[in-house]
């Protein structure tokens, strides 16, 4: 690349070269002519001087050419420096322009990629929220492309899940969620033909409910029922029991596969019964508060019956409505034991099979051997006294004295039975089973039992 200044410098160098050549050529021509004349006249001395002048002219010409060459080299070097400087400047500018272009391209790429990946990340975060069970989040739809359509579809899915969750929560108050989950995980339990299995059934009833309901308004009665059922249902649910139904003030629940393991069903049912009995104090306190009165005309209490045995479990009903429930002799026995508490003045009566299935977690005492209404086989029934290791010395002594009285009663040693039962009453003056046996002893002394009497009590009423 050349500039006007470079061209002018080169032109001056050309002129200098032409001038030097022209001047040297002219001087050499003059000296040649002089030399020839001198040689013609054979003036050798002058001829040698002429030759010396020619050498001097040659040396002078050489110096001129060297000077011109030096100037030319300086001009070339100067032009080369300018060119190199321009090249470096061009490289720097090119690097800056390239860097700016790269930054602008990167920024544009980030903007574009962010517009694509942000909705994807929102979808991923939303999916994780759904997986964790949190359904309160929706995704903003900012585009109309495929990702925007996917986000809108996700929001519709979340809304359906919210609606389904509301339905599940609503109907969970009417149907135990574990039954629904069990039917989904194990379709066999929903078979309409039913299946036989061993379960533990519990019945709970409110003592004196009929008398209480007579003096209460319908609105107050609903409050009482709801408060009582909530208080008594909580231990059943916490011990993984299935609440089968509410019938008035009665609660029916059961434990067994596939809802709990077979070897723990009896323990869970009895532990739930202990908690329900402990909740009686809370119920007595809250019921007047529900009615906004200082007290209610009777002392509320509960009666519990628990039995373990074979039941028929399955979906029972019609083409219009189905209900997963259990039925059979074990269910009837649990119901009869709940009613038998009236006879013994107890809060809980448990079947012999249930006691045999316990894992030493519950303290009980045998109450009697009886044939419940509708049953044909006699069996021992027990009262739940508490959890293992928490009985007081008085409770232990009461159990021992009552056991002695029960053995004497079955052997028809009436006086020994009476003494042991009275000793039990000295520990617990209102002990219902002791009072019931003392009443029977008085009746038997007036009307002795048959000679083949085996100590079994026949219940002829509910």
C-alpha cells in the first residue's frame, strides 16, 4: 500500500539517479575526448592525469549512488514502519470488533436461550412441587409456542388435581381414605364376592345418650354427636383403624389386612380403646362448652366391645351403591360385648381370641365366661385395665382379689367368693364386675343353679 508522500519521495530518488547518471555521463564523455587527444599527441603525462580524473569521477558517482541508495533504504524502512503500524492497528481494531461481535452474539444467545429454558425450568419446578404434594402453584404462560401450550396444559392438570384433592378431602369424611387406597393398591379387596379373613372389630357406644338427647335441641344434639364422634374417632385413626360406619352414637371400626399387619391388629385395637377411654374426661369437659351450658344433666361415658375372628370382608351393596365392610359372627360378638358392659358396669369387654392375639402390651383382667346373645359357644371375656407396666398397686390388688372371687364363684364357694369380691370393693368401691357377681351370688343362694352349671353366664338380652 503506497501513499502520495511515498510516490513523491520515489520520484525525487528517480530524479537524483537520472541527474547523477547524466552528469557522470557528460563528464566521462569530456574526459574521454580529452584522453583521446592526449594520446594522439602522445602526451602520456597528461593522459595519466586524465585517467586519474576518470577514477575520481567513478568514485564520486559511486558515492552519489550510495547516498541515493541510503536515502532509498530510509524511505523503504519508513514506509515499512508505517505499513506495520497500520497492520497492527488493523489487527487491534479487528480483535475489538470480533470481541464486541462475540459479546453481542453471546448476549443475544443468552436472551434467546433464557426465553426457551425459563418455561422449561418452571415446568420442572412445578413438577417437583406436584410430586411433593403441593398443588398451590401455577405456571405463567408467556408464549404461544409449544412450550407455552405445554405450560397451559400443566396448569389445567394442576387445577384438576386441586379439584380431585378437594373431592378426596370431602369424601374422606364419608369414606376412610385407606379403603380407597387399599382398593387401588389391592383390587382383590373390592371383589363383590368378598373374602374371609381374620380381623379385630370394635364397637363403641355412648352411655346414656338416649336420656341426654331428650332435653337437647336438634342443633345441640348435632353438636354433641359430632363432638363425641370426633373425640372417639381420633384414637381409631391414629392407631390405623378403619372406621366402618356411624350408626347414631355408635361407632364400628376394624383392624386387619391389608390395612394393618395381622399380628398387630389386636394390639392396635386395644391401644385405641385405652386412648378412647382416656378421652372420656375431655369429652365430659367439651360437651357443656358445645352447648354453652355449665353442665349437662348426666355424666357421659362410653362402652367398648372388641372381638377378633374370621369375618367376611368385601364390597357389599347394590348396583346403585356399594360399601366395603365386614360382617359375620365376630362382628356380632363385638356388638354383643359392647352391650354386655351394661351387665358388668364396665367400659370395655374384650373377647378371648383378642386377648390371645396380644403381644403383652395390654394389662387385662378376666371378667366372666358367657354366651352372648346370638352366640352358641361360651368364651371368656376380659376388661382392659391399661398399658403394660402402668398399673398402680391398687389396680393389681383389685385384679387379684377379683380373680380369687371369680374362681370361688365358678366353684360355687359362695362365701369365699363373697369375701374376695368385698375385698375388691374395698379397693374400688364402684367396681362394676364385683358388684355384678355379688348380685348373682345373692340370687343363687335364693335360687341355686342347676347341678350341671359350669359357671357360664347366658345373656338373654342385648
